[in-house]
C-alpha cells in the first residue's frame, strides 16, 4: 500500500520510491535531514495547541489500519478535533495532521515547519485531500498551516500568532489536479511492485527539496571517469595597484571578526522571529599595529535555552572592538545583517553597534575582484579555498566542526545535552572552528600586505 510519504517520494523521483521499498538497506539519512524531521515533529506538536483538546488517532509508531479505525470511532463519537486522522482509499493511506469540525464543516490542516507555502506542499496536500474525499468523508477544505515569518516573540509563545494559515490558495491549487493524483497513484503503486530497478539519471531531484537518502547509493553507481591530473600553479596573479589601494585603506588597530549563529524555527527568545539567525559565538583577532602583537578574544554563549545569547554578545563585542579602526569580516553581508538585526531588536545598543558597522571591511574583496589569485584557489573566493591556497599548512578538514552549519547544529544540540564530557568537547570544537576562521583572515591579510 502507498502512504503519503511514499507517494511524495515517488513523485519527486520514482527510483527513490522503488529503492525505499526494495533496497531500504541502502538508505542513509544524514544528520541535517534528521534535524529537519525532528524539527518538523516538534512543530507539529505545537500546532496542535492551535486546535486544542483533540484526540490522537495514531498511538502506534506509524499510522495504519488501527489508526484508521480509531479515527472512524472518534468521528462516530462526535469528536470534533482529531490529530493524525487516518484514512485509506485507492490503496493509499494518509494521516492528516489536524482534522477539525468548524461551523459544522470538516477542514484539514497540514502543518509545515517552513515560513511560507512551498511548491512541494501542493502535491503533499493534494494526495491527502484525494484520499480523505475518496473515502467518502465530507471534507470541505484543505489548508497549510506554517510558521508566521512576521511573528516576534514577546514572553510566552503565542500559538495563534506563531502560525499562519493559507487563505484558500492551497484549495484552489489541489482541486484541479485530483484526476492526475488518481493516475499517479496507479502508476506509483505499479512501480513499487516492479522487479527491475528503474533507470533514472541523477539531477536536481537528488538534492531538492531535500538531499535524497539514496544519494550515496546512486552516486556509487556512476561510472568512474579517469580525471587527468593537472598540477595547479600556486603562482599569484596580482593586480598590484588595486591590491595596494585596498591594503592601504586598512587602518590599525585592526580586528578580524567572525560570527556563528543558530536559526531556531520556533523563536526561543524575546524579540526574535521564526528562523531568525541568533548570534551565539564570535572570534576576534586584534592587531594593534602592522607586524605588532596579535591577541585573540572570543565569546561563546552559555548553552542554556533560557539565556538569550545576544545581549552579552553585543556588550562584549562593543567593548572589545571599541578601539579598532578597521574590522575585517569575510563576506560582509552575513555579519553586517546580524548586527543590523541586533540594532533593531536591542535599540539601546544601536548607536555603538552602528559604529561597528561603519568600520566593517570585507576581506573577500581582493579575491572576488581578482586583485590576487592563484590557480590553486580554483576560481573561488571562499575562505575555505583561499586559505589552503595561500597557507597549505592550515586546513578546515582536520577539524571536528568544519563549517557554519555544523557549528550551528552542534550548539543547538547542546541545549538538550546533559553529558558534561560531550558539552565540554563540543564547546572546545566550536572554539577551535571559529578561531581558525579569524586566524585564517590574519594569515590571508599578511600575504596581501607582503606584496
Ligand atoms: S539519488 Fe537521485 S536518482 Fe537516486 S533515488 Fe535519489 S533522487 Fe532518485
């Protein structure tokens, strides 16, 4: 039997459905995807508070015949709010997130952890609508309920404002494709029983909307092509006058600054919105004079979910950068946007934070504008490529945490971790990672200055 998730999987890629049914042992779910799933289920539970006092139809690990029977019993008993209401029709099983009787009419609500309706949600809701209606149930309308990007937390979560419900747009999209859904169910039901593995080329569907859990399997089947080894030159190509103008514009004391952020779907702190980036760590290398001593400072917030990291972050940052004349960041859009958000959310610090913004200079400029390039940079201006091209002895790959996403997920994981050893080790890894980002900037600028 098909389920909603098998159906949407098959619509994204028929081979993925076939593998899921016939070669499940090849499935590999990465940590980032696991985090998305667990975020989705937490948001699903919160959304139930929007329609409180409902009955849960699924008491087993997965929805099945028992939950479908329970749903029917609830309806017969006059229950008007049912969570995970399960229906079966046309060899397909769906569990509706929330089913509610409103003003005598039944509506279904599909909860999504995004902050807008996405194109992939249409198929998802359309198949549920098809099954529920097809089973003979008098469903009026289907809706998507998602996080409200404009909600600003102030005190306890306001569930009615945290979520927003589409205004009939989904209904208009799913009605016209009901006949097509019936055909797709037939096609995918036949495909999952096929004995031969479908032949599908890898493409966009492998990484969008999520990275496919059979990615490694499919990738391993690709023919191995002999790549001719080309020795890339590390000789720099330099636009000297442009580079000198950039270097001479830098004033000491000079700071090298890098932020790390978390992006909680549900706002954890007052004055924050769904998916807002909350800075929790920075690294700062400070040089008083050219060729002078370099000192290192940092901030890493407490891993306590009741502690908003931003106020202490701001105060320490203002104090530690107040004497700087130039503050280097790498890819200015990120740090500048975070500072502007903190100016909005903490207006009492806006003036001092504004001074920091005025001093920001983007160290990516000489590499983006090709004032300095080597073949070993591979045409990239990312710090992850520039650093090893200039200083092969430094590498991110040796670190346990080696990119911003890992840093973010690691810190979020600490909020609910009780093992002291894991907490200490993770904090140490976070410090090492962020430290390397600003040390990299120091080393990169040394090379530019030496030209
Ligand atoms: S990796 Fe790509 S081609 Fe392979 S099953 Fe997944 S989506 Fe399909």
